[in-house]
C-alpha cells in the first residue's frame, strides 16, 4: 500500500531521469521533489527535510558520494538509496553511505519495493560510530583562483558549502571549521579523477527518439 505521502527527494543530473522517476513515484503516492546535484539537494534539504533520499552517484558539481556522506552524518535517521548504472547488483557499493542500492535500468518495481521497505522500517540512528565520525568524501580535483589545490566542503551541520584551499597534498584526513556555523569538519580527499568516472551519463537513454 502506498505510503502516507512520504516525502522523497530525487537527486540526478539527468533531467529525463528526474522527470521519469518523479512521475512514477508521485503516481505511487509519494510527495516528490528533485534536485540536479548534491549542492541543490542540500539546499532542498535545508528548506524541508525529506523522509527518504534517492540519489545518483556520479554527478557534476557535488556527487552522490559526497551528498550521501554529508546527509548520513547530519540526518542519520533518513533512509538513503544510492542509484547508478555504474555498479551492478543489489548491494551498496563499497564506501557509499546508503541503506540500499538501485541499479539504474533494472525494473522500477525493485525500487518501489525498496522504498516501501525503507520507509516503513524503524531505522536505528547510527549509534555505532565512535568518537571520530567517518570523514566526508571530497573529490580533490578543484583549484582556487591562484591555481592551488582546492576542494569544496559541505558542512554536515548547517549543510552549507564553501571552498577550502589545501596546503599539502595528502590523502590523509583533514580538519577545518565551517565558515558559517564553526562546526569542526573532518574530511578526506578521495580521487575521483575524470578519467576514473564511468561515462554512464553521456549515453543517450534507450528509447529516446
Ligand atoms: Zn556549518
């Protein structure tokens, strides 16, 4: 039975995917909003916290890897579904902060079942994390105006984003204070070099004229 107007947020950089999923899920009784990348998703979450988030992984701007890690830290009770065509199977790809994984292109009924199960489950807030919470994923591919390495940090407390220059090149964990709310943020630089990105999004969707 469709859920009592649970509020979903769909995050995908492909307008066609957003439109299709929005239509299908609205017809299934959900209240649906959508966002085109992690940045606009955070803005949407600041306006209204959804009951569940369904996010693509590879998106320009802020990826789903980052978005999900930030949301998990800030709202550990919100169920998260990652989706992609870059991974196959039903298990959540390693390192992705999500409760379930939907392989794009497989039957939408899988996704609907997943949504129902997650929305009706009593999620335990993540109490297992110890004193040091997992760091946020940040792709280390930006540059500041002076040409130095720079990353965009998403604050898991206030959900705002700001640029952060790096003075050392390391894959280690860094710390900074949020420029808006002063929260201490731990972050780790991960390599999401362009060459490593599967070009899943650049292929025209099947069935397009
Ligand atoms: Zn903040």
